[in-house]
C-alpha cells in the first residue's frame, strides 16, 4: 500500500505476504514432521525516499534480537526470522485429540522521508531482524527480552537500548548512546563526532569501549561494585562535592559527593559517560 508520494507500508504475517512492487519480499518454506509448514525467513528490500541522505533505521521489539550491518547498498534490506511460539503449559480440555499448530510473529515495515520503521505485529512473540543498510545511517534500536543487539560498520547517530541482553558495536563511527540493564556494552569505534557527548552504561554488565587514539574527550567513569581500567593517558580532575543551595523542607542539610573518575584525554572535549554498577569499566586506546 503506497501512502501519498513519500512512503511505503509493508505488513507481513506468518502465513502469507503481500508487498508493493517497490518493497520486494521472498519467503523460504520448510516442513517439520507433524506441523504445518511456516515461513523460515522473510527477506524484504525497502527503498529510501532520498538515497543521497542518511536514513534512520528505527527498530523496536519486546522479544527478539536486532542486527544491523553497514554495506555499500543504497536501500535497506530486512531479513525477519520469526521464532515459533512455544507450547502453552496450561491444559486445554477443548483441544483434546487435536494437534497444536505453532504460530510465528508477523512484522510491519514503513518508510517515510528516509525513516524506516520495523516492528513485530505481536509483542508477545519473538522475532529476529537482520538488517543491511548504507554505511552512513542513523540508528534507533531497542529490545526488551531475550535478545542481543549487534551493530557493525555503521557511521551516524546511534541510539541503542536493551533491557535483558547485551549490546555489541563493532567498527562504528559517529555519536553513540548505548545502555542496557542486564547485559554488557562492548563498543569499538573507528571515528567519533567532534564535540558530541556519548554514553555507554549498564547496570549488571561490563562496559568495554575502544576509542580512536586521537579522541578528545572528558571521560566520566564509574563502577559501584567493580573496577575501572584504561590505557589512555588520563589527566585526572578532582571530584568536588555538590552542595544544595538551601535546606530541604524538613530542615535537613545535604552534601553529596560524586565518586566518578573524571579525566581528560588528548586535552579534553565533550563528556563521555562510562558507567556500570555490578561489573568493570574498560576504556581502551585503539590502534
């Protein structure tokens, strides 16, 4: 279904696919003993409204993993791999003598003004997206349960969020905000955008970041129940107490001290936050 003259909408279910001529889909089928054949993977090519400009790849999941790789292509290719729903444990008397037919999640893709939105059509079912995009692309990726996020060879503004899984960024450039609750954040950067702050954070996982050797930044690093390591030549700054200007309503006067390690590399620059609670922080000097 075409929307005006600016975008496209693609909706794919687990048993059938209908696509516009400009958004091509193909599905490979397999048969399992005692089961109805299901789509193993759907491959969809999505054109950008203006291939000369960086697009925004926006993927939001509740269950599943996301992989985005940069290539020399001018469009966006999405491979969707639905996970067949697991058998329900509760007994269903009405289903006695019947064979359960597994269901897989469908998905939705829209493109408008260079923004490609990708999502599952059922948040209760797991699906994995593997995406190829132009190297110069901006990303907004998030997943919640049971999924990992992997990004490789992408340059742009990267906003990456996970809850119960890790984040891995390989050979990426630009400005990054990457955070997870239960998992590690590992990033290797080939280029950083000048004068742009960045953040790499986890609650229960390692934060391990490799920066280009000439990076100019002020690092703010902290681990509450772990250690901080770096091979950069850090110019450490004292961590001063923060004093409120007035007393609270109960008359109590508070002084708090931030125990973050603050240090400049290569003369300093924008602030890079590297923070975890229950693991270690590693800041490495790239080759």
